[in-house]
């Protein structure tokens, strides 16, 4: 890494990309760099640092909308929302602890580039479900906008959503507009202790299929619960967690409904608001795998397939695992140096398909192994054509999503 | 709109019609190819009935292999293709072209898999929106997006238009409720996107397909999220002296942290037209009427209705009724749901517009709209998805009076420009189609539109799928791909570099 360009405006971003396209000089697109350890490493002589492109441009709480320049720290956005009792409903994961970095370091641009989501994705979706509009500079060095600031909008292709999760390989976002939501008045977690993986899947499936409006559901086997317990959470033995958010009377009512629905299996306890929030933050941020030298995978499968997936990989090699999203998200920690990529992807295919991303691994491994789920030929070709239409010279984050 | 020009049919393709029809009959045997003009009439327009055009030929495939074979043939032989679902588009999205195949997907009408444990259903694209709910309601589930045409419109068409409905503030649009697709590219290649899992493995092409108005591919299978039905739902009917008061009440409800399942507003003209039609008990003297529906656990609904009552009274509500039975709740909605036909009774013809504005702009937009009505000499009734800012002005006119259709269309265009002026958009849920195609430059720069068209080029470089829709100016892909580069110095040398 030698040279860093730090544009202060969308026009300067355009100049920088025009130069890069003309000279065929690849750029590594960065906010604070907090996600450089994620995805496939980029080899580029120049970095495009967007951290100077910072600031909330519009926030109208009654309209449930916020708009900010791409380099705005996510922490700044969350603080602004918090002051009006609002939040980003999709609960973006903070990778800091897992990647051995300071927490709270990312920008809104990085959040969109990586399509972040947290435990509440189960009910509220991911960043891609909440983006309303975007201004960006394509790899051609042209400024364009798409979407707007209103929720209902079908005026042209939905490029903001398409660019969410594109890891900066199609365009450099300069301004992002998001839908926000009122923060729940309170919350509680319904904890069932002592279930095995199969029983936990049944309990989570029953809860999600009821009208209790569970906003997050996770199962921690005993060895994972023990790690979180050491971090101060009141857990003992295997813990199946069901999160209830809303007005106090509603939370109590739904807690009672879950108790009636799930009676008979395991011991039930209740975590009140503060303890509940703290526990879910650590479940979301994969705190259980922080500070180790294991290689970490993030696997997305159908919710009922999560337990089966874990059983398959644990039969094949030694690993630790737990699931979030009612079984649909598996966090898997493998003792290196072999990330077991073939076995992981065979297990994904074996349980009906999905997506496995190698989240934490040394850079050489993230270059050698396909970090993202490989695509079938026709889909990979289509993705390459889309890339070529946005960035014909391949100057934006080359190799970030695959070789 | 009557001024909208479609691309000129290609005489060379028209001359090959016999050969094309014969080839398609080989690919889709039996009753799957319709080439007699009298039988093709049923396909000459969609719900934007002012525009009609017979297609070259109609094809109704039954299998993915047939869809693939038809598209491959058309691609290799440079024949245009217009995909069609139930034909309920209000923007002309399924208007045929005279030198192209009309590809109807309505034989794809099967529910393939209901998976309550994963809260998902897999259906074919010709299944109606309501058909999905009908297929899963015995398990206590439903499909959330509910466009008012839900009894007729197909899920494939919902994907093309990213359809909404009255519940989308709380439950999202089509794009938030679709988990996976199988689709056929214009080359005939079949690709699958997503599934019952949540994360996409590459670019979010699922998001791109949703709302792409049939320009990028043909959907052959859809995986949707299904939700457990709320335990209960109740509605409040609140009258206000003015739309300003009603608008402030909406802002205060959201400001109090309440996201209602549905929140609809009607103006005086719409209130009275609806009341004349269905006797829903609407307050005729109100300047604005708000219907607020709360759904969820009973304890929550009861609590929130109390909160909303307090907020409404603080905002000068002139009347307030809360439904006490399912029957009464349905009566409250009956007037709103019948608003379009109700307006149809008080005027020989009407045009339904579909802009979205930031909610706070409503009073000013309504005032400006009244002034525009005076300029154009026409009246306008307003129904408004107050929760999400989607406005449906109904422009009243009489097509038998010379000049009134043109005046209505000019009034409609002015309303949409007004929406854009207030930071809104041209279309919330009806699509651009042909209707708003020529207004796109009101909202987008040339570079904005060119980047959109380049996306099209990645899917359909010959631009054979649904031509003449969405984009006002057609550029050839080769022209769009050209890049003007100027070699030079590193940019902004005055900036500190590290």
C-alpha cells in the first residue's frame, strides 16, 4: 500500500476514479478500514479513503429517514438515532471484537458495502432491506443517483439495494439514505436452558411460527454458553434464546404466550431489558469466538437446516458452532490451519444449499480459498457482466469478492 | 400519455411472422401458441386500457424448458419479447409490441412447496398474490404485501413492479418478502437466486430483478416469506377538519414510536364519494379522514389504540370511532377499498396517479394540487397511503368532452412533477411502464439513466425484453459502453496523501 487519495466531495471522488480508470490503476476503497480483514484482500497501489466524506445530511425522525455521506461513522449515526429513540432495525453486526479490533469503528458506507445485519435480521431484514437511496460514482468515473428518500418507489431499477453487499466493486457510494425505525420501548429474552440441538430447533421453529413476534432466536450449546457466561451473562448450560421487543405490556403478554406454547421442555427464565440487550449484542457480534486463533465461518442456510449442518461438520472435523436466526445463521470456528472449505461447502449443499463465507482467516488464506460461496457458471458470468457495466476497467476493489 | 410513442415495428420481423409462429409452435406444442387476431385481442392491453396493440403472436409456455427454448429462439432470431402476468399493470408494463412475442406466464399457476417450519412458500409466477395467502392460511400464515388488485394480480407481476399495498410501512414491499427466484435470461440460460436462506452469495440480483418491470429476465419460480397472522387487528376511523391536522396526527403517531399495520388518508371528495357508494359511516363534514389499523397481540393493540386516541384528540380530531368487531373493521375499510370505483360513479372517467412524497409535504402538495386542478379545469380526489407517503390522486374527467383527456394527462404529469419537486418520486408502486417513461428525466440526469440502461445491457445486450418501457431514450449497448478517458495527473494534488 503506497498512496492514499482522500477526496472531500463527490466531485473529488469522481476525479479520483476518472484518473484511476484512465490510468488503469486499481483503487482499494476504504472508510476507516475496519473491514479490510474481511473478504478477499485487494491488491492495489492506491487507496481511496472516504473518511473525509463525512456527515449526516438529513435526519427527519417523524419521516423515519436519515441520509449521510458514505464516510460518516456508524457510531455517529447510531448516536443521532438514539437521541430520538430510533434505531437501524436490522441491527448491524459490529465485527470489531471478532476481528481483534476496536469496536464501533465502521462507516455507513462500509455497512452498506458489506450488507451488514444482526440477530434481528430474522424479523427486520438486512441493510439491503432498509436502504432507500444512494449517490455514487461508478467505476467509469460518473456520478449517478438511484432511489430516493421515500419507502415506496419503483422509479427505475433498484440500484441502491443491488449495490448493497457489493463490497465496493461496482461503484463508490458517496451518500446513503436509510429507513430508520422507532426503538422498542423495552425488551426481554425468554431463555430455555438445557435443550439439545434438535429440541432447540423445534422450540425456535414453534416460537417463530407463533404470533409472539419474536425478533431474534438463537441457540447456544453448553460450551458456547459457558464462554458468554464468563463474559458476565447469566447463562448455565445450553441456552435457547428468544428475544421479545415492544411496549412493556406487549412484551409481558407475549412472554406468557411463549411460556404456554413451549411448556415442558427445559427450564425457562427471563432476562430483563438491560441484560437482554447486552446478551444479544454478544450473540450478534460473535463474541464467543473473539480472541482465539480459530478460523471463523459464517454460514447461511434454511432455518431448520442449521442444526443438521452443525451435526455434519462436527462429525467431519473438530469445531465449535452456534446458531442465530432461528437456525438460519451458523457461526463456525475451526482450529486451523486448514479451514475445511470443501467439507463446509459440502455440508451446506448437503442440507439444501445456502452460503458459506470465510469471515476470519489470515490474508494469504483469504486469497487462496474462495471467501464467498462460489457461484454456478451462468450466474457468475452474469455477475461479471454487471461488474463490467459499472466498472469496465476493473479499478474498484479488484478481487475483493473473488479472483 | 396519448402522446407516448412506441418503437416502430421492424418490417423485417413482421415479414418473417409465418416462420416465427411455426417455430414457436414446434417449441410450445398444443394450445400454447395463439396467432389468430381475434384470440389475441385479450392480450392487446393491460389495465392501462387507453393503450392497445396486438402482438406478433402470443405464447403460453407451461415448463421452464419451454420458456428457455422460446427465449433462446427469440434471442437468436432477434425477436422482441414482452412478458406478461395477469395483465393488471396500471402503467402499461405489459403492453404488447407489434413485432414481438407476448409471453404469458399464466400457465405457471402451481403452489410447489409450503414450508411453515422455515416460514417460506415456493410458488410459480402465475399464482395470484391472494392465492399464496389462500394456500397457507389453513396453517395460520399469510403473505404480507397486499396490492389492491391482489385477487387478480400474479406474484410474477408483483416482482416486476415491486408491489406494495396498505401494510408495507410495517411489513415491507415485495422486495422485502421475496427470498428466492428461478429466472430465465433472454439467452435461455436458467439461473437461481437465493432460496430459503437469507444471505446472497454475490451481487444482490434478486433486489435488481424486483421492480425491473420485465426488462431483465423471465421469472419461473418464486420463494416468498410467509408470516404468522397477527393475533388480532382493529381499526380507528378518525376525522379531521383539515388535511394539515390529519398529517400532523400521522407524524405524531410515528413520533410516538408506533408503526401501525396500515394508515390511510382520504380527502373530502374521496370521503363523500366512498360514503355515497358503500355507507361505511364516514364523517361527511371532515376535511380529511384517517384509517389507522393496529395489528398484533391483543394487549398491544388495546394499549396502542388508547395512545392513538390521545394523539388524535390533541390534533383536533372531529370524530373518532374504534372498531369493536371484525365486521366493523371491514366496514371501515370497505369505503377506502372502494374508493376508485366510488370515484368512478361521480365522474365518467378518471385517471389514477401514483407518486410518493415525504409525508410532511402532504398539506402543501394538496394545496398546490388544488391550484393545478383549477388551472387545468378538473377536479381531483385523493387517497393517500399516509404511512409511507404514497399518493393516489384520482383525476376526474370526461373523455367525451373534447380536450378533457389531454387536460387530465397534462394535470397528471404536473402532479408527478410536483411530487419530484418535493423530493418525492414519479411512481410508488404502479411502475414506470410506458405511462411515466417520458417523465423519467424530471427525476434523473442523463448519467443516472445511462447507468440504469447499462445494467440492462448486462442482461439483454440486444434489448429484446420489454422494449419501449421505462426508458425515454433508447441507447444501443455499444454506445453506452463507450468510455471517454483522459489520461492525466493524479487528481487533486493539493490534498494531503498518506
